[in-house]
């Protein structure tokens, strides 16, 4: 019997639906504010010109008072013009942020569908009576993982939107109305509701548009099949290609997690890190965690540096001495952690040696 993916897609879509909103209205508000800014600037210039002409009609205290008041009005018009322009830019940034988060969620759903359909089709064609049950368990784990990633995309977007709104209030002139809570009529852009989930564990987090980082050369972690770990211990990989991959992964310590990220200088996700690291060793492996089950499958007790520990929605690289390196989730960076076999309830697909 074919596996119906709709129930597994539903939690992902539910999280993504929280981003639905009228961004068209935000685009109009941005255009209106730009027009208002220009009009206010024009009024300010005309006021300053006319005030200069009238200033010559008075002398003494009356003239001085007129000059002070005229300058105050000109400054108020300039402040209002600048605020309208700044608010328009903030609304543009917020609208772009929401649209980008929507695209990330859509890409997340497409990625889940691709991997889940592959598993479902394999189960349907298998003669193993337990294949469908096993596939359903893996797909359910993937669904939970991807739903959390989608919810965290929403949560991260909401946090950044709140920062934008706070900044808009902080720079408003005394006469300007407050930006209001996120999603309100006065906020300028609707997020379509609140976010869910906790930390962003999927990607994007944050988009791969941060500043490029610089890293020390990977040869500081040894050479040949030998690996010098960050703590100073020395371990040997099963072969030089595995060692190169480990050294490459270690060279990205401190790199921000970015969902869907593949940029080794700005941000990567868990499978982006392992794919890039093995690419440095001349070994091409698939893009997503669930599809990186290539090479030799090994028992956890025989794990060696360079082996990949793979769950249905996450992957980490073993580096030796009971440790592994991973890109964990948005808000965190590439780091070394103790070896584990559990990951938020996801099914462990196994330990694999791409360099075999």
C-alpha cells in the first residue's frame, strides 16, 4: 500500500502558514511613505524659503521670535521626512524578510517531499513486509524534524521583525505614531500571525548573507592520516581522505549555522558542512543528511575519524577521542561535542564511512 505523505506534510505546512500575510499592502505602504517623505522634504524647503523672505519684514524681538519659530517648523518637517523615509526602508526590509522566510519554508517542504517520496517509493517496491513500517517511522521522524525547522524559521523571522519594529519606534520623532505590535495595522507589515517552536534548527537561519569569515588553514590540525584535535590529542583516521575531511570540518569551527547554507565562509547547515568537508577530500556526497548514507556502513563500536553519524534529519562527523563535529541549529555555530546516538527522537540511520 502506498504511503500517503499528506499527514506528514501537514505539520510543516501549518508552521509555514503562519507567515502568510498581505505583503502587497506593505509594498503599498512603503511606496506611500516614500512619497510622503518627498512631499515633506519639499514642504520644508518651501517653508524655509518663504520664511526667509518674511523674516525681513520684522526687526527686534518680533523678528528674532519669528526666526526661531520658522527654524523649528523647518526642522520638524525635515525630521518627519527623514522618519517617513526610514520607516519606508524598514517596511521594505521587513517585507523582504517575510518573503525570504516564506521561500525557506517552501524549500524545506520541497526537500522533505523529495526525501520522503524516495523512501515511500523504495518501501512500495520492496518485498520486505516490514519495509513500509520502517519507512513510515523514518518519514515520521523526518516530518517532526522538518516541522520544527519550519516553525523555527517563523520564530527567527518574528524575532528579527520585532527588532525592526523596535528600531523604527526608537528613531521616530516625538510627533510620529508608534509602530505598534507586530502584525498590527500600524506595524507596516503583517507576519500573518506568531511563530512557533524554539531555536531555529533547520536553516536559514538566518539567510547566507552575513559577512564572510576568515579561518586558519586546516593543516593546523595535522597532516597525512594523522589528526590533531582541538584539545591537543592526536588520532589517526582510517585513510588520508577521511583525515582531510575531518581537518576541513574542524577548520570551520565557529561558522554560524544557516539552514540550507553551503557557504563555508558565511554559514552552512549540518549536511552542508559534511558535504563540503568531504568535497575537500575529493569525495562527492549527496546534499541532505538522509541521503548521505554512502560508503561502508560500520558498527558504532568500530567508528573511526571521518565516519558520519546520520539520523533521518541530521548528520555529524566523528573526529576521534569520543567526539564529533557538527553544525547544530540556528543561533549556534559549528562546534565539537561528545559522540551520541540520539538526536531529538529521530531514528538513527547508522554510521557510514564515505572514504571506504
